[in-house]
């Protein structure tokens, strides 16, 4: 995964959000990174916990159904 340098500049009081480009990555790579971060209790998970992420409608549907399932006996 490439690291990117982000520059933050003063907004001159306009309170506009800086537009950041969207990037794509494979779900498998994404979940491996998150799994490792959860195992090692990385601080950035808590720091970024309120960030919004964009996911496809079908992935959202799968996640929603999965979260409503009861564990099997």
C-alpha cells in the first residue's frame, strides 16, 4: 500500500472541507489491515472511529444482514 503525503493549508476562515481524492483497494487487503489493527489495538482505530467511509450498496446490504444474524449454536 502506497503512503501519501497530505498538505493541510489554512482555509482563510471559510470552513470548507478540503477535498481528498477517493482511492480504491481490494476488500481483502482492507480487512487484513483492519484485522491486524484490531489485534494490536492500534490507536488510529479510535482516532478515526468517527470517519465516514463509502462502500458499495451490495456490500452495505451484506454487512447489514450479517450484523442482524444471530450466532449459530
